[in-house]
C-alpha cells in the first residue's frame, strides 16, 4: 500500500491550494478518498498520509510535503482524531511552514471500543463508510482504544487560522470536552455527527464548510466570512 494518496485538480483548472491530511488511529490515507476527490473537484490538491501514532515517519513525510515548492499554497494541515493532535503539534512547534489547520474529531479522553460493531458505529453513521472500514484489510480495528502519549493541542501556541470540526454525537471525543480543547479556534458543530467526521453521513456538508474556510483563507483570513446566515 502506498505511504500517501493523492488527488489533484481537474485538467484545465489552476490549483487553489494543498491539503495534507493526517489520518487517525487505525486508518491509512486511502480511507479519505471520498474527501480527497470532493476537494480536488474544487481544484484543491489533497495528499492523505497514514496514522502517525503507528508510524512516526508520517510526520517527516508531512514536513516534506509542506516544504515542496511544487505544491501550490496556501498549504493546510488537516488532522482527524490523533491526526488533529499531530497537526496542532507541528504547527505549534513552528518547524514547518503551514498556512492553516483543520482539526476534526480531536480526541480528549480514553475510549474503550468493545465490539467491532460498537467501534464502527461510533466512528461513522454513513453506511458506505462503515462498509469500507469493515472490508478494508489495511484498516486496524480496535485502534481507537490505544492512547498515544501526546500533549494536548495547546492551540494558544498556534499562530495560523484554525478551523475545528466536531460531531455533536461523537462518543469517542465528547463534545463538551472537545469545545474546551478547541478554545481559540473557529469551531463548527455538526448535529448528528460522529467521530470520523470527514467520512461521516454529513460528509458533503463538512466538505462544503472546509471549502468556505479555504476560499476565505485564499483571500485573507482577516476578512469577514464569505457567506453568512441572517435570520
């Protein structure tokens, strides 16, 4: 299996930026195919890497991609589950040049997965993604029960725009604890959303929220939101 997965903008369109995805516990970059294809359709290049808690070389690969001048900016680190912790750590240490962070399902406390059915249902409500995980021989079941020794996200040490995405029905990372961890970030909650939010039943709405953030980032993160709901 490749160490990274790539999705590029359609032929004839200029790339609008690059997203580097750090997968969560048990995952590999290939499980983000649907997310990658959707963002690539909007002309963003996506590079999805594996689970850094199982393979620390993932962080070296992420750093190389961020330094790759052939990849267009802005360059955004996207982290799901423990990938969100690693993304925040890389940005806080300022050892890489990153323009923004997108954090989804950031873990806040230990979780005991129990049966596979309990784990897959905690991960996602999307039957398509449940089926993919169930039938994926490279996916590591039970990995959500592991707790890598990582410090908290410490977003106060991050000096780039941060978008936090979290499901209100996330039982792996309860929303009240997650909100405290996301302090200082622009946070969007998704009603009915579960832990693997980028691959959840609400994945279209999540992807649209990401695109709005990226489009604003391209102009200037200091500008007001491009689209704003009014009563």
